[in-house]
């Protein structure tokens, strides 16, 4: 995911059944930063608090990147609700524009500065008319750039990193007093303790499928990846806090939760009896919550996929048979250069164990082509691994330099034309496998969670157990229902189904 050319495993932003980014407005589908004017992910729906004189402050939230950024935007929206803001769907109507940024894509910072340039013109116009516009930059670009954002973009009032979102209302108050604020430290307190619980109205507005962050940060230090520097060390949220949030989601009508983490299967915490739990045991506990019918998690690292979690896939019908398990390369030489600390054979043996436990599981992966020093032979190793695993989907990208990462200083950078040729071949193979997976689904009877209206008024869209969008007749049920259907045909990026009597 997710999730993201280099550490797509850290929560990929694109659809799991496409290698192309897209825009959507549900928690399941998040906004990929592809162009400066890319359509925005939906701002969190927040309830306005009463303000003096009957006025309310208005915020426009623009979210780039991964599922965790969507979750973070929702939580910041909840904090802003408590501070008296209501959400609006246009920059022109806003008193505050909050840009939640992603640092994974190439030249992400420059794209943010381009966006800020457009906001500067709007702010100048607003000031000329006697009004004002506050601008805040959050997320991984904020963490990486810090005070440099204030230097390069005077329009910005607040810069706030991913670990300090709970300080956003106070940072905005300081900015109103004339201070230009940078909050990018890694504070000792848990930001989740300082963030308010989402109001039930907001949860219901976000839909029947929700994200729940359980782990943040990364200790793996892959040489291509900036995440350890922008999100910090691996930190796991406590069991009781996770359970409480999941119960709140369920009581507000959420039926499917996706557990999020940069390395989500590295999560660990103390449960009942002060005993250490891993993700497998956490999933078992979440499956007991009344109303939670489906559980997913992303994104996993192969080194953290333990037997208890594999057993949970075997035992729990609530745990969906879909796993995003990035490998990045099929060449042991390149994997070592990437500091992945596993071999291609290690990965293949892990896949074999997972499929033995859950034969119907669908796998997706991440691939980087053209990592420094990658030869034709290394690339062919990757193609052989893809052919052997037979993915349902994958994300694939050309390597591009991330300043500050070890890969940036490596010799033997691969020519762009070579990268492009290799990427085209790899994506063609993945596309063949994805289409074959869709065709193989035809005739299967599955349970479908109805999530949202379709493009046509007589359609609803649900998600298969393997995360594919499935289009059905709107008469089949209501949003939030889980209905039994038979897959009838594959489409370009979705499936069609009919009711099973």
C-alpha cells in the first residue's frame, strides 16, 4: 500500500487490484498524489461546535498518500471539531486549509510547494478583501522538511509532523497570535491519548468500513525508504486502547475494520494477565466484538509474519483471505543491498506456509525495479519469483532517489530507459495474473459487504473477501448488509455478481 514507489509496503495508496493510482471518497480507497491538481480525498465529516455570534470556523482537509494518512486526517478532523471547526468541500469556503502530505512519491515535497504557491495567491486575495486564510502542512513532508517549509512558503502558518497531531489545535491558537509554528518532535506522550474519540455521527458518515491504526513507525531501515526518518521507531498502541476504539466503531455501525501500521504485523502489546500479545492474538480478540464481521490488516513485512498470525488466517472466518506481503525484488543480491534481511527463498517458503494454512488466500506484493546495481539477471530473478507466487495484484515502481536514505548515495544507478523497459515487462506480467485471478473468481459464491452506491442509481458496490470491488443490483440490500452472491463476470477493475437465492 501501504503504501509509494519505494516503501509501498508502508500502506499503499492505490487500489490493491491496480498498479495505477486513483481517487475515491471512501475509507477503503485513498487518494494517491499523482499530479498537483489531483482530485482530493474526502475531508473528514465533522460536526461544527457553536462559536460566539453563531459563527463556526471552516476547514478544508486535503489528504495525500496512504491509508494511515486518511486515518490521521480523520483523527485531526475530530480534534478540529472539538476546536469549533466544521468541514467544507472547497478551499474557497475555508478559514483553514490543512494539507496532509506523503513523502513516498518522487518529488513529493516539490508538489507540496507547488500547491502552497496556489494557496498563497488565494490568501493574498482573501487578505485584500479583509479576510484571512490559515494554512497548515501535516504529514511526512512536514516531518522531513520542518522549518524549511516556513522559509520557502511564507503562506504556511503551521507545520506539524505525524507524531504531534494531538497538538494541532494549540498550534493553530499560537499561529492566530502571530507565531509561525513548527511541531516535528517525537514527544514522549502518546499522540493518541491527546486525540478525541470520533463522534458517532462522524463515524457513521465515513461508512461501514473503517481504518484503525495499531502500530506506527519502522525499525527495518530498508535502504530505499524514508519512513523510519519521517514516522520514527516502531511503536505499538496498547491492547485496551485498540479494543475500545474498535468497539466504538462497531457501535456506530462499522462492520469491517482494517488494522494499519507501517509494519503492522510487528505490533505487540500486553493483553489479559499482562501477557505479551502479537497481531494474531489481537485479531482473535477483535473478532469477538459484536458487529465486527470482517478484519483486514496492512502492511506486513515478511520478517514479522509469525506462526500465530498464520494460524489466525487458518482459524478465523472474520479475517479476510487477502494479504499484502511485499518482497520488492526476487534477487538475493538486490535484497541484501536493500537491507531487506530475507532471501527470495525465505519469502517463497513463507508464502507456502501461508497458503497451506489458508488455501484460498489472495496475495499482493510490492516491487521496485531499477534499484542501484540491478542487472538484467537480477531483474529476471524478480520475474521468476512473480511467476512462481502468482499474485492477485501488485504495486510496482521504478526506483527513484530519496534524499537522506542510503540508496541515494549508492553507485551504479540504473538508466531511466532501462527502468522503464523493465517496469513495463513486470507490470504486464502482473496484469496477466490479476486478470486470471478475476476470471477464476467467476462462479464462486461469496459473502459481500455492501459499502456504497454504484455509478448508476440501480447499483451498489461491495467488497469481496479478496478486496475486489463487486457491482450488484441495488435491490439486493442496503449499505452495511452482508449478502451472499455468485460472481458472474469480471470487469476491467471490478467484478459483477448476482444474488444467491
